[in-house]
C-alpha cells in the first residue's frame, strides 16, 4: 500500500489574513503553508499525519505532493522529520490560478512514480479532532471490503453541508449509495461528511486519468467531484468508514478557524488526564409475561433505582480490567475463607463480563467500519444488585460497560442503535459466556423506564429485533420487592421448559401464548391504573408459571415468599428467574405487617422505586 499526502492546495484566504492581521501576533507565520502551521506544543498539522502513517510495514512508501510556491518549506520539514526528500513531488503550480486540482495532483504521483499498488490518499492540511486513531484499522477494513473506501464523519451542528462532500451510506453493507459534493441543505438529510481521506484499489487508479480527460476545469478536478462521479457514474463500489471524531481545517479556511482549532485542541489536551467516565445501568423487575422471554412472547418490565451497576473508564497506558474486590476476589483471609466464599458465591464474578464486552465491542466496530481512536483504558465496575435473585445483575454490568466504551470512543447512539444494543448485550452473554438468557432484560436496561416488549417471531426474524414501546412510568403502581438473603441455600433444579418448548409441547406452547395475552391486558390495566385488574393478572401470571415450571423447580424459598405475600393480601409474582418476588398491595395498612413478616422469615424487603430515563 502507498500513502499519498496532498498538500498542494494554495491556502489563499488564511495566508492573506495572517499577513494582514493587525496586531502582529501572527507575523512569524507569514508565508508558512497551512499544513506546517504550528499546533499546540509547536507540533505541526503535517507532523500529526506523518506520525499516523509512519508506522512500519503499513505503507511501502509515503509521498507528499506540494506546489512550487511552498516546495522549500516542505523540503525543510522533510529533512527535519526523517521524511524521504525524494518522495516530495512538486506539481509546479505557484498560485490558485495555476493549480492543477487534487485529482491531477494524485494522478501526477501515480504516473510519475509508476507504482502498481493500492493507494491511500489524505489531505495533509486538515486534522481530525481525535488525532489518535488507528490507521491499521482503516487499512484492515479496506482489505476486508475489497472495494474503494472513503472516510466520513458526522458533522457538528454548526457545520454546513454546502462546504462538504456529503454521503449517504447503507447501514447494512456500508456501501456509499450517494455522494453529493457541496450540496445545498435541501438536497439530502444526511449529515455525514466525506473528507479527502480515501483508499483506492490499484485497478481503479486508471479512472483518474479518464476523469481528467473529461474534466478540464480546475474546479471540477477536486477529489470530491471525482468521488461524486465515481459513485454516480461508474458504478464502482465505494464503501464508507466512519471516524467517530470531527475534522477541522478542511479546505479553504480563515484565521478564525485556525484560532478556534488551537483553542479547542489545547483545552482537550488539558482535559485528558483527569477525565474519567462513569456509566450506570439499573436492575429491572419483570412485571408481566414470561421472564427473559426467549419464547417469542410479550413482556412488560421496568428498571428500578433501588439497585444498579456502575462501570468506570479512564485513559491509561495499557488496557487494564480491574477485578472487583468482592465479586472477583483474589485474596482471602485463609484457605478456609477461600472455601467458604467459593462455596457461597461460586466462581463467576463480573470481570469476565467486562472482558467479553470489550471483545465484542472491538469486533462490532471493526465489522461496522467504525475506526476507533488508538487509546487504551482502565475499566472497573461496582454493583449493588443482589446476586442470583434474578434482577438482571449481569446484564446491568455489561450494559454499563458498553455505555462506557461508547462514550470513551465517542460513539453516538446511531452507531449502535438501541434495539441492536440490546442484541449486542445479549450476545455478550449468550455467545461469549454461554449464559442462557433472553432479550427482555437487555431491552429494558437499554431503553430504561417502563417498557412493553413484543418479541413476535416474524418481527424478530424480519428485522432482527422486536417491537419495544416505552410506557409512561408515572403510571407504575407501588410495588414491593422481596428477595432471599442467601439464595445459594435454595437448591435450584434445572427446568426443562425450554426443551419442551423446542419440542413443541402443547402445554408449554399454550402457556407462552397465555403469557402474551396477560401482558396485553396488563398494559391496558397499567395505563388505566386499574390496580385490582393488574393484581389479578399478576396472580394469574404466577400460577401459569407455576403450572409449567413446577413447584420443584421454583423451589421452597420462592414458594414461601409468594405464600407470605398473599397472606397479607398482596398480588405476588416473580420479577425474574427466581430468588425474588414483587408484590402489589392494594391496602397500605397491610404493608407494615407484611414487611415485618418477610423480615422475620429471613427475607430482604424494600419498596420499589421506579427508574425512568
Ligand atoms: C494490483 O496489485 C496486485 C498485487 O498487489 C497485482 O497482482 C495486480 O496485477 C495489480 N493490478 C493492476 C491492474 O495493476
Ligand atoms: C450525483 O447524484 C446526485 C443525486 O442523484 C446528483 O444530485 C448529482 O448531481 C450527481 N452528480 C453527478 C456528477 O452526476
Ligand atoms: C496501548 O497499549 C499498547 C500495548 O499495551 C501499546 O503498544 C500502545 O502504545 C498503547 N497505546 C496508547 C495510545 O497508549
Ligand atoms: C378494572 O378492570 C376490570 C376488568 O377489565 C373491570 O371489570 C373494572 O371495571 C375495571 N375497574 C376500573 C376502576 O376501571
């Protein structure tokens, strides 16, 4: 692969503003080409690109195309920076009137150096805001896709489409379907801007010459115009890869933009060391339907602010995952202590969840053509969600970790839309860690609040996710929640419901259908605040579950909690896979006695506090 850095443009506007600037603050910069203007710490714009591409084995050669006017500046820069001077190509132009245009500049290197390789071409006088991205990821995506590649970014609010090459990208194939060079805003809704940062396969390079033959005017010889032609007219496949960062100093800019970039860049530099990001995901209660729902059913669930998992991320030299002192113990008081803790807690802490989430995240971004910044991080977590009582503690850790990674690498919601994020979290658990689970918990933890979910089979198969409807959380009634203080005491017998369902067992299939019906009725009951109706549905929901999962599988502890709740006039059901119950108490007078009874029986009980986004 060859790399070509284009710096042959004549930065007329910026240069004349620097020259005419009244205070004289910028007089030392007069005549200096844009790519060699100093950034913070004296580092020049071109230095950054040279650092990015000057990595052994990625490129066989790096070329710089400049104009005759500024050639000397670049020659000086090259000797000072260990850049091969013989690789600087002088295009002979001295003013913007005589410039060749970037397409001709690129064609000039390719023709004069007679190389037969794939080419990456970059405008060496613009900058990404996050200068620290991994160029190897870009090349990997290019080789993988086996088509041409254009880098794009999401424009910031103030940026105008009229000054950029705007692309429309197919989210599935990542193919660029439309390219508009500097369109007016009504032409396309897309805010994705392509910059001069492309990879071309060697077999496509002859089209540069063809294009030049057809386009003699210099304003048609911009790379954006060529790309528009390549995509519109030749049918050659061009893929898009997103950099999750903005670009600055693109094309003709003025002094104020240069100053703005300096200011923004220096504030970023100062912010780096201290910046750490903490993200939280909440426990959930399943209010109606079959828990987890891997059965194409319907459910209603709600996140609660009683319990949560936090993940925290900050930049560091290496990627470090920190074990949680309680959940991933590596030090014990004694061998006896180790024995006791292992027996009670098992071996499955949260560290594996962090590791699996990071692994999947990297994989997702590589496959989706998102070039992550080259930054390492330290990641840790904390959680107060009681373990093994079915309140979705594991997926809360995964979902908090994912939030952190997205923020750390500047991904936006559209890079991993909510329904797909729920699938992502599920896959971390089912594919990486072989945990049996369904979508419900991940959906409600991603959407947050009170959510109605329909996992209709056709819908899931067609679009890859169900229909998720956020409900008004102020409708949620006052639930109580009780769970076992020591769930490891209740021996769990594995249920065969999934196997029976897969075998088409008519009782199980019918039960799943009824769960879905109960869910639809519960939605109406909640929306109309008909609590007596909701109570009835909750009890029905539990009895239905009991009938197919059997008392042996539900276990003594769960049955005891249900029984106790009912004694005090509450409707009761399990909010998850077992170990906890939720109840709806219509007579507040009963609540005090109910709580006492649960506590005396050795359970933990609390009032549910809904969590809405
Ligand atoms: C492109 O490069 C490959 C090897 O990298 C070479 O085999 C092929 O002949 C080249 N194609 C053209 C059109 O020059
Ligand atoms: C490319 O297609 C877009 C949208 O169809 C159109 O607006 C533009 O003028 C076309 N450009 C060229 C060079 O054909
Ligand atoms: C990240 O870590 C790797 C290896 O641990 C190291 O080579 C690389 O320089 C680090 N990157 C940054 C930006 O610190
Ligand atoms: C609650 O729902 C039940 C069953 O649909 C209905 O009979 C009852 O009238 C409703 N109550 C209120 C107060 O709407």
